[in-house]
C-alpha cells in the first residue's frame, strides 16, 4: 500500500493552515514542495561544507566538489544515461532549452532550415526556438492538436523535409496533462535522421525515464518540478552531439587553456558549465532524486494515476465545468473552465478554503488560442496528495461552481 501518511509527514509545508484551513496543495505542475531531507541538505551544505568547487585543494572544496559530482551521477542513474559526463547542470529546463537552441542553432541551423515543435509547447520550448530561427532566418513547423488535446501524429509524419534539423517536443503537456507518444515521435524523426530533444519538465516526476530506451538525443528537466530546489536544471545529451556543439557561455570552468589570442574549451560536461555552478542546489537535487527513488517512481506513477482518474470522474459530474483536453493518457494535471466564471475568480475562492491551484495561460498561450479561451484553472498533483484532498477539492469546487 502506498505510504501516503508517512510521505506527507516528510513535507513540513503541508502542516500549514491557509485562511484557517489546512493547506491542500494542488499546484505541483508549477513547482513541487520540498521534503525535509532536501531542506536539510541545503542547510547542511551552507553550514558545514560550503566552498567553491573544482578549483580548490583544501578539504571543504574537495567535499563540495564530491557532492556536486555525486549529484551528477545520481541524475545519470535516475534517467539511465550512459555516462555522467553527458549530464549538464543548468539553472532550469528553460536555460537547458535556451542552451540547446543557441548552441545547436549556431552549429547546425542556417537560412531556410526547419525545426519541428508542437502546438502544445510551453513557452520555454517555443520562444528560444523562435529567437534562434529569427536570428538564423530559419522556420518552425508545428505538429497540430486535436480537440482532445492529443498531437496529430499523422500530420507530424508529413512535416519532415531535407531542411529539417531538429524536433523538440514536450513529453507531457503542462496545461493539458497529455502524455505524448514520445518514443514513436523519436522513432519517426530518427527515420529521417533528425535528432530529438524531449522537454521532460512535466514527465520526470511522474513516470520512469530511460533516455537509452527512448533513444532521444537530448532530455531536459528542472529540479523544482521533482521536489528539489529552484535554480537547478539538467540538460542531458548524447556525447557525440554535446561534443559537436559550441559552448553556450564563456568564462571560468569551461576552459582548458586561455591566452590573449585563443581559448581552448574544456571537455564534457564542463564545456557547458561556465562560471561557479549552483553546486549546493545540484547536491540537493541529488538528494531529491534519492528520495523519489526511495518511494519508487513506479509506485508514485500508480498513486498519481489513481488521483487523476478519481479527480477527473468527480469533476465530470460538476454541471457547468468543462475539462480542457481529454486525452486517454494523461499525467500530473487537469485544466478546466467553468461556465460564467473567470478562472482567476475560481482560484481566489478556492484559496479561501486553503486549496492552492493555478489559473491563467500556464505559459501556453497558443493552447488557449486553439481552444478560444482566455485562460483555465489547473489542478495538478504530486506524490504527497491524498484521495481525501481530491474529494475535499471536488466538494468545494462544486459549491463554488453553484455560486456562479
């Protein structure tokens, strides 16, 4: 049996009361809460082992460096990457995708070339490619959506040409919860000899990730979506691609030798980690991944599937409520609208009952335009949510909807 009560005790923030009501946190797609072990790792690092890494010969620097590189190995193991040197630490999935758009675009994209994205992408997997294509005079082609919130895979197959350089696709939609058939998407692209980047920001915390089994070329995610601190992210890439790409930023750490006339770049992964890295939060990310593994990502997936299935059934019986996106395979989130009510009003009233949800466009304005709506309310789940919370949310939401 899933140990929900023990798990909830690991998260101190869940004991809070909001407007005199117990906190019901249903906004994990925006950011997850942090277990005590992650909080302790941050405090311990700053109070006992803090020192800049890789450059010092004294004990604190050596310990701090070891913790940083142990975190890299934990990431490698968590996503089953072949080598830890393929794991690049960034500040977020947004920076990971900007890094790739800049470096890949610089090396491989020219005037008239094409990139394939989908119509459901988060702005972080859209705007960097738009910026790159504007700079390089290239074009983006988009995989369209069905009303169900699923991608049109048959149309996707027709988008490739001799000018296609890369596919970059979300594994799970942050606003719709749709789980895309990512392995099939990768296989189709590889049949055209086109590499694929997977935006795993909304999948890595919900389902097992095996980059070798997927055979993707790049995989990106953020620590704060998987119970780690903000300010740390990951870009994994196959060694041959990372070796071929130019650095994203210049500075200390990413160099092998420097003269006034010439710089020789460092080896992987350091070529892409200019300056002092966020070594404390990287260590805490490693601790967060260990925590998730201690519960079991498969067990978390089963638990969250039960939550989203139950929540969907409860919400479908609320008159005037419309769920946006009804793909049969969903994870993490449900977006909805209520007839006659603005999503922001729904969110504010629920907050008075201690229920935290997200309202707005969720950084996916093209999706809102597709459904011809200004915004949605979104409820999203984490490993600490309980069935009792789902029922309390649904009961409260029903009362709120009746108000309108």
